[in-house]
């Protein structure tokens, strides 16, 4: 069903170390008898690994000897998944969550996690289930603990995206980038309504229980954008677009009407509440002096896709992400989640947007609820009383393979682009993560695209022990995950499903500021319309005076 391309070895870069390729030195690992998939094609070749890096791509007969051989058994060999959004530690202590959820991620084919967290959710003690304003401190106080947890217990490599709330945190962005290696920053726009609230008045349940204590306003948003423009690549602003200030009006009307069904959660936050934030904050990013790349979490509606295209036509570098729950589950099938699950017409449009390049990245948005997290404790047939949080990372490849590739909605090459290459490029990890080209980390996931799985509890590895996948059948499943040349999870012949292998092998991934032209290529997801800004500085914006404009260039320029 899939065309296999043969490599043109006269032009293909096959080795990062010619001495290894030509000498009798042994590789550490060779993965053979499979089809390597990159964003540009499929190739009948093997992958040779040395010192945790891809050293050689070559046909088996040209592969140097290796100490260990993994037989892919005719299956596809993909780069390890770079999951750009996960929230371990959101509702329980960070270390406790990372121990279980990073194992679940490895079993799902993930090798790199983009962990998004506020300062209160990086492992500092004592852990507070519900935070207050006084708990929101500088990330300088919490980063060391978060880094240590990742290095000590994680089964996946991980980078951090800070969820910012205060002007102080915004003004410390250059320090965070230089000393912490953090270059991506998220603004949780749902919390705008918290600003100015007394703590007793806060009813915004996903905020203080999720570690957000103060909320933000547009002043903080502008400061973050201003600092990102000053940083340069790979600095980027993430936003969660969803206007809860209007959603509260609809929620009140739905409750008054007696609606308690799961569809009421979708009706509470209709499509335009997502699209309105995209329009408003795209405009703000475009008017901020400098170049402000904008990254949209959870882009899920046709109205949102239209706003993405408008922003790009106006010259903004904007990337859109979606996730497996929104690509598969309707409200009646699903759970309480933000943004809400959408109805079938939006799901069908979302697949088209993913195939056409309107959507650039797929991220799981993984988060599990607070304890007790069993289905019996969390479920309530009345949506207003149903607790949030369910395993999403385990949906990742089954949804993309079963609903996407096997239904001809996307190609398997496009799957690699949106779940490996593009998230690595937008996060500043390209060159290390997201590909199997020589020199990249030897992160792989082997998938059986024809494996039919009716999901039961034996397929679930998250600490909650349940999933909205249960009872549903998926065609296509990961069967082996390799992190830096070491197997981290596999579906063994005597196992009912994927299971973690070995001790934690994950590391914290700091990122460095660098010139954008070092990594952005013709295959990158950047699409910026030509405007008059090509003829002047990115920092030239109308209406600013020398007193109100803080920066006139990027760091070091």
C-alpha cells in the first residue's frame, strides 16, 4: 500500500564518521530489516549507532559490524517522537508523576518530552495541591529541582517550557535562556480572569490546583513577547487560546438550562473563543517590536485555521499544534479537557488542516488527575462534576496511525514531519532530535502499522490505570522505543502490550540561542508572507517612542 523509495547512495549522506563507516570498528547497535521513514521519504536501509548517536544509514550489506543487532522484522523505523506538550506534575508532585508517566511515554514511542510547567510544579517541597499568589516565585528558585528530577527518574529526554505569570518572570527571560537553557515560554490565557481576584473568589479550577497562582494580563503578555523578540531563535511564545472570560457566560446559561451531558463542556467553549484569542494575540505579536514567533497550543476548529492563515498572510511566523484527543474523540466519547473535544465536522477539518500544513505539530497535552486517579473516583456522568485529567500520551501513535495513515488522511512521512521534525525545529532541538540523519541522537520508534489492538487495561501504562481508549480498536501500534541507542520500551513476544525496559535513561535538554539560518531549511515549517518589513528592521514598529521601546535588536546584534 506504500511506495518504498530506494536510496540514491551517490548523493545521500550516509555516515557522520567516515572512519567508522570505512574501518573495522564496531558499531554499538544496528537496527536492520526495516524501512526508515523521514519527512522526505521511506528508505530500505538500516540504522547504525555509535555512542548514542546515529552514525550510519546504509543497506544491510554495507552496514559495519555491530555489537548488538535489532531486527525490525519488516516494520517501519521512525525517529523517536518529540512530544511538544506534556504536564507531568500538574496535580501531583513532579517526581512522583515523572516516575510513572515518563515510563508511559516511553511505551507510547516518545523519546523527547516538552514539559510545560509553572514555577510551583517543578518538584520543590512541600507540594501544595492548591497554590496561592505567594507561591509564585522566580524560576531561579525552582529550576535546579526540576532539572534534577528529570535527570534522576525520567525514561525520556525532556526540555522545559516555562508557564509564566508575573512581570518579574517575564523580565528574567534572558537569564532563563542563558542559565537554564529554556527558550520557550507559555502563556495560559485562560487565567486572564484570575488577575485581580481574591483567592477566596477564584473558581477557575484549572488554575490554582494546576499550580497557577496569580493569572496574567496583557501587560505581562507584551513583556514576554518583547523579551522573546530580543532573544532571537529559538525563542518562541506559546499560548493556550481559549477565552474563559466569555465561556463563564455560556457555562451559566448551560447550567441554568439543566445541561449536564458531556457535550455541554464543548458548548461552553464554542469555536470562536479559541479563534478570537488567536486573532487578538497574533495581532499583538505582530505589533511587538522585533520578530515574535507564536506557537498555538490546541488548534482545533475551522475558525481557528482561518485565523492562522490570516496571521501568516500578515507576516507573522505562527505555528499551530493539535493533539490526538481532538483528532479522534467526540465529546460523547471523551472527557473533560481544555480546549474541549470538538464535534465531527471539526475533527474532519482538523485532519485536512494537518495534511495541508495549516497544522504543523502534534503534541499529546498529557496530564493525569490528582489522586485517587482511578476511573471510579474521577468519572461522573454529570460533566460539571467529572474530574479533569486522563492519559493522552498513549493515544499519540495509535490515533495518528489508525485514524490518519491507515485511513489515508495523512502519509507516514507527514506523521514524521508533525510529530518528530517540526516539534524539534520549533523547540530549537533540530540537529539533535527529530530525525535519523547521521549526527542526531539515536532515538527511534519501531511501529507495526498493521497491528490491530482492541485496547484493554493491559495496554495502559499510566499511573491512573485507565484510558478513554479502552474498548476501542486501533490499527497500528508502537512495538519498540529506543532512546540514545538503548531500548527503553518494547512489546515483547510474551507480553500483552508495551512495557518499559531498563533503568531511567532520560536527560534534561538545555537549548542554546543561535542564528536561525543554522537550522531552518526549505523543509522547515516556517511560512512567512512577504511584506514591507523585508525592507526595514523587525524592531521598527509604528507608535513607539524611544522611552516606550525597550529593545532595538536581538541579543548580540
